[in-house]
C-alpha cells in the first residue's frame, strides 16, 4: 500500500483530496502521527481532518490511541503490533516483536506499554 490511487479497492468511501493527503502521510510514516505532526503537510482545517479520521476509523482503515501528551495518534492498520510510550519524553515506538497475551473471552487489538525508553535511560546514567 505504498501509493493510494483508488480507495474504493479497500473500502466503500470516496477518495477526496483531503482523504488522500491524510492517508499518504500515514502510509509513508514509520510511526504513528498526531494532527499536530500532519497539519503543516495537509491543506484542511482541524474539523475536516477529524471528520475524515472518524470515517477512516469507522471503515477500519486506521488505528488510533492517546499518548501521555494527551494527543491522539493515528496509523494505517497494517500488521497488528504494540506500542511503547516513554513516560519521560513521550516518544512513541512501534514494537514489532510478537507479544503473547492471552485473556480468555477477550479479543486483543492493541497493546500499549508505558515506561522509560532507552534514550531517557541512557541520559539518566550520565
């Protein structure tokens, strides 16, 4: 899914310029992005952005979660993976190692781990 040409191949929503610009940013990013990360690269107001994000979530195209900084982060649903959020610097990292968590009668869709990242830990040692 490197370039989006026809969104109707994966969903039944119309591909507008606003939707295409949001999706291209998310597809080409190697980490989850917030509105603040994307606002300088898209030409739409905040309400239009969130209206389209809601449609993407309803259509099961993107995942979202809230971080320590109270911002909502978004990413394309590709491979299911977990996220690590640093409690010190709020850095978000995708964890691609498979984390085994078995809770009978539950369907786990996302795991968010919070702690201190390796960068902040190395600063503490200095």
